[in-house]
């Protein structure tokens, strides 16, 4: 399987804004310069939603107290189907996908005013490929990438000085298929993330059961792709698993991949960009259609959580072996319908699950000793929530 880069000159879309991260320990002068750290409890919660049915308007912002689990509504930024979000390293900008088809597919840029809890629209750039469902930014805050599910591709953008996005510098198109003749007829890129050290870019392809790896380019000039296409390496996931999301262990020694179609977590040893499979473990024991969605390791590296949809909607809970990173399933927390996405507070005290089909976000307390979850009954009600991100307040 080979990929090709299609360089495209793409026009920016126009969206109207009206008034959902990565954890970094640095802190700069002033409120606007404060970014997430494990000690941060005064948070902004950003919620990405699906807007197609009219039940929501775009990206919702809330204040969130990571000491108590309480929240308050702040504002909403109007934009179409912002189903996935990411923040710049300094948390001054927010980037969202516009998960639409054909010409309406876009990456959208906003400036974040932390004092007021309001997003200000900057611009939108066409992805040049339909169905963007994931968005990532590099450690320098200079390059943004989208994984395009329907188009089976990755789009690359430069970040301008004011935080807005350039037209797409390139679209990387993939080819191939998988054993499932219904869902794996073509490539379906589902996520794209940098390695913890920023040296590599990894992408998952639900349609071909592949994980792709590229070398990242540190210094990017106008028109230059942020990754080296010639460095492409492919890793095979279990056949028919449908790779969706993945997370790295805080130690940097392990990568955990969630198969949407199989409902399994695949554990890999990770070393210098190389992946070696060492364990496959089921997230549940239910017979029927699988719809596993999101996966995260706790900040202390002791537990792993993975969400399931379609059957027995909930979150599987695993303990992580300190010596070799393998998993043992220790619990299962039922949630509202369709927990597409969830997030853990930087202090590891709460897990928030976005139940898309119940129009609410559930706030679960995490037991620090066992890793098990308990519902705090402090739900946040919002239409069609599908992505949750934190920023320091």
C-alpha cells in the first residue's frame, strides 16, 4: 500500500461565530498564559457537538472545578459539526473539524479568551477531503492536521501568526481495504497524533486495519509538508479490528490501540517509533455489534479506560501492569447512550463521558486506589456532545 500527496490550493470557507488537551506543566505570565498541569483545578471545559439535527449550535464552553466536579455554562461558538477539537500548546487557540461531506468539510480556527470563556472565530479552511473526524496540532503550534474518515486521507495546514489556518498545503490520500466487505471497502482515517517526543506522526485507518507512521519535520516553511512522505511505515493491526483511537502510556513505553469493530484493546511495546504487539484484550463480553469509541490512560499511568457504544454502552476499566504495560480488566461502568468520547481531568480525579444520544455529559469520580468510577450526578446537559477537551482557566 502506498500513499500519494495531492497538493491542493483550497479556498477558505466562511463560518459565522457567536459567542469541547494536551497536558503541559509550563506556566507563563498572566492569566492568558496559564496552561494545564496536574495541579490545575480551575478549568475550562470545551465541548464539541454534532449540529446537524438542530439540537446544538457548535462548541460550548463551561467552567469546571476539578476539585469538586461542578460546572457552569459560559458561552457557545456557532460552527457546523465541530465533532473533534484540539488546543494550541499555549491554549490561546482552538481548532475544530467541520465534519461534513464534500465542499463543506473544513478545519476551523478560533481564538480563546480565557477570562470571558468565549471563542472568537478566526477562519476556516477546506480539508479537500470529506468527513474530517479528528484534528491534531504539533508541539510548536505551527502545523495542524485532520484525519478525514470518508475521504480516507490526512489534510495538512500551517498555522499563521494570528492563529488562523492556511489553505491546506497537502492532502495525503491512502488506498486499500480490509476483510469486512461492508465497513472496510476503502480507507477510513480515524485519528492522527504525534508521538510523546514529537518525532513521529501516527495515524489509524479503520478501513485497512493499519497504523501509519511518518517522521515529523521540525521546521516547516510555506508549502512544505509537516511530515516526510518517504518515511512512511505501516504497522498491521488485527484483521477486522477497525483501528480507531489510541493513547500512549505516560512512560512513553507503550501504545494502546482501540479497535472500533472488534471491541478489543491492542497493547504495543513502543520504542523509538517502533510498535511490537504484545496483548489483545476485549473491552466487554457482550455478543453483538461492536462500536468501541475512545481510549485514555489515567495521568498516573495506573489505569486505562475505553468506551463502548451500540451494546452495553459504558466504559471498560483496566489496571496496567507496572512492569510490562499489559492490561487486566477490573471493572465496567455503564453510561448513557453512545459514549463517543470522554476526558480525564489533569489531576486524575474525574472522568467526564459524553453520551451523544442522551444529550448529556456525565461526571464520574475516579477512585484513586481502585480506578473504578462512581456517578457524581452532576450531569452537564448539551445537545449531541461528542468531544471533550480541557484548558486551564
